[in-house]
C-alpha cells in the first residue's frame, strides 16, 4: 500500500459541490449528513439552527482553547486517547431532541467518526471541515492552515 502525500482534506476539496453552504462530497460522507465549513457551522450555531459539539478531549480544550457555550462531549480522552465509554449517553443528554449538530475535533477526523455515531443515535450530524486547528503546515505545526481558530471564529484559551 502506498501512502498518499496529499492530505485527505485536499482530496475532498477536489470532489466537493456546494448546496446552500453545505459541503457535499461524492462518497465522502458515508453514515452522516455531510461536511460543513467552520464558518457555516458557526453561522448555524449562532442562529440556533444547530448545536456545536466539541468532541476533543478535555486536555485538548484546556491546552489549546475552546469555544465558549459549545457542548463538550469528548469522543476520546487523554491519556492514551481512549474511547469515551459515555459518549452516547453524554451526547443524548446534552443535545436537545430534533436539533441538528455540528461536530468539531482538532483536524476534522475524529469528528467524522463522532458524526457517524451521532447519526446512528438518531441525530442529523455534520462534520466541521478543518477542525479546530486545521492541517499541519510545512513545519508540521497546526493553526496556520485552516481550522476554527485560523478563521478567527470565537474561542477562548485560559
């Protein structure tokens, strides 16, 4: 198996169509409603059209920053990035019934798995492309190539 030097997010962009700001990727959203940009996710959240669920670990939110008023329901927890055994019950308890959700992780990968699981639980779930920190740059650092923080969307770091 050969590795692909092009990040997945770049590959997905090549196959995207936009419909009312929702990113629809051919075959890129199996098992969940689709992918949305950080800006659209923010618009939906601010308008009350969606709940924003941050699936990063407690440690990530503490160390890197978080979105005030977002729902914190970790998909995996530090140390060891172990699956959160209470994800299902925490999500169901946190999100009002019938509300669509937009899920955010560090780079937009774990939030896909979380969106798939949320869909299985009966939610209309969207992955936020680029995540909180975006892809790595040429120096392998995050925060300079996409992401919630890069786009200047509201966040706080204590």
